[in-house]
C-alpha cells in the first residue's frame, strides 16, 4: 500500500512539472510558425524599394541627423547615423553593417 501511494505521488509530481514544459514548447512552435509565415510574406513582396521615413527631430533631440529608410513590403529597414555608419534590420532589431569611411 505504501508503494502505491509513493508511485501516485511521483506520478502527480511528474504531471505537475511536465505540463509547463509542454506548454512552453507549444509557444516556441507558434513563434517559429509566425516567423516562417512572416518570412514567406516578406519574400513574396520583395523588390518594392526603400522609402524615406521622415525624421523631424530637432537639434537638441537624440534622433537629430539620423536618416531612416524602410521597405515595409519586404520587411527591411536601413538606418544611417550622423557619422555615416549603416545599420540594417529585417525585423529583429538593427544590426551594424558598415562604418563611415575616413576622408583620404
């Protein structure tokens, strides 16, 4: 009888700990599916071209001098810093691409 109670307690513990782990896996699958759908949609719409994103930042604001370009149909963007550094994004945040070239 004692063995039966112990096995039941272990089974309940495993079930209680396993449920959140399985739920977490489901969330990751959904994220992967959304990412795959987004990538397919972006690939289908590629080639529309970059468009300037207006930047009305004043001289005292942090965004002053930055240039923004976006191609929402292709899910990509480019940002150019006032110093000439280029940053690229495909929807997962900016990634540094190239530094400004020094004057020769």
